[in-house]
């Protein structure tokens, strides 16, 4: 048995020795990856790291992807800010070798990248991307709900493997910019009115359930009577602190919120319900965690609200609620022209890549305890 093990090990080393280097692969793939090669080689420290690294996977945007990037506002930031370029390139490298067979073994995988720079991510460990399998093909979900599809898989080299993708990955943005890009303006306006925007942008490791504009409109007659403290409590009931819960991790159960009360999670017929609200868009990566869009505003005083799986949308969890003209909390919020028409539209959403403030986690945690209610004190002490 020992001789057989040594023989296999020697064979594996021989195969690795025959694999091309990163430089050789990039040169051989010049028709597809010459733009990426130029970008990477402009950052000598990053290039040296990649060339010498072992057990990594490079998600390599094609030349066409870089042509599209050149026509976007992101291009000027990349060319003017070396730190941002480093973060951008690091986000396109997975920590581990993931061949196509690994990626297609599960409908969804949350994968660690090499992006671990405090100014560009605020989660425990490195920032993540999510792989998704559809009709045998693999796509990667990045910031703002952007999907990048693998065009050529398993371009192997000495340090691991490369997958050529059809569009660049977007760095997850902070909560503010993510809500703007997705046209979730009612939630953003409510967050600002309650005075909790900075807390949500800077507190690490959050899971945020975001109501749609229609969900806030459905309780429009009630919002004018809410104080900032009451509104902060309602918003805190939409936040799970200290945990980044992706859709693949969601299961039936009860979970404590930043407000202090518990949410009841139910999975029925492939749908996820939070109290009575349904998750209609999952896994929107943000700089400090993940957001899920829901079709109702959650009420901490009505935690027993039950879902109706046959309903087209959730009934308001607030007694006496009715809709009014317009969307609450949106006065004065300018939506970027390129923002999606609705929170659930398909395709990529342009997301600003404004860095999150690094090193402010503890300050934000203290602020959260004060802003979201007494129940947040004990929860934040666990972070």
C-alpha cells in the first residue's frame, strides 16, 4: 500500500511539472485574455503573488468583458486607484482549486476569494462569490446581483486552474449603494429617516432582509406616525447580526434579530418565508454580508405572522395598514439612471464600489445597540 501511494504521488508531481506556468497560459490564451494579462502585469505585486501561488482558481474576464468594462464608470476608478485595482483583481481569484466538476457538484456554492482588504470588504474572512449551476453551465454571482458565466473552463496551470468568464465581477458595495442600484429606495429612505445608515454600512457580518418599495407602499398610511425610534426598531427587526446567512444555509427555525425579537424562517415548496413575507430575490452580496429582498415589511410586534404560499404577495403584517399614493420615504432620493426598474429584474445591476470604512466595526456595534433598541445590546456583545 505504501509503495502504491508513493507511485501515485510521484505521478501527480510529474503531471504538475508538465503543466504550463501562469505566464505561458496567459500567452497561449492571448486572443481571449490579453486584456486581463495587461491589467495583472500592471500590478507587479499581484502578478508575482498569482504566478507563485498554489491551489487557486482565477476567474478570468475575457477580452470582450474588458471591452464592456472600458465603457463603464468603473474603468476610470480602476485606472486611477491602484488599491482599488488590487482589490478588484483579488476578488477574481478563489482561494482553492475548483474545477468545473467541483462547481457542478452542487446547485450553489459560496466560495472564498483572495479579497481581504479592510477598505473593500467587512466580513469575517475574505469576501465571497457564489457559484450557480443552470442547465449544466456555471455562473458566478458577485456584488449587486451580477452574474458572470463561464465560457471556457479548466484552463489548468501549475498553480491551479482558470475559468474564462463573460463579464467582470462586481465588488460588493455597502448597503446604501446596493439599495440605490437595486432601486430599493423605500428601505434606503427609511434607514436614513431612522438615522441608522452608517451603522448598517459599517457593522460587520450582517444578513439584511430588504422590503420592496411595494411592501412599504402597502403600509403607507402608517409610516407618517412612526417616530425615528420606532422606525429604527422595525428596521432592526430586518437584520440578523453576526451571521452572514446565504440562501443555501437557510433552514426552518427561529433567529434573533438586531432589534431583539426573533424571526421565524420557513422553507415551503422551495420558497423561503420570513414570518409572513416571502424572499423574492436572494443572495445580494454586500460589503459586510448579504441581503435578501422580501415582499413584506416585517413587524416585531407580530412575529407570529404566518405565510400564505398561495398568495401573489404577502399581506401587511401591520394591523390597519393600507396603501397610499406614492412610495414612502423616497422624497429626495435620487435613483441612478442605470438602476434597475425593479428590485427583482434579471441581469446585472450597476453598483457603486465606494469603499466601506475599515476598522469601524466596534464603533458601529456600539451605535447599533443604541439605535435599534435595547435588545440589540446583548446581541452586539456576541459579535
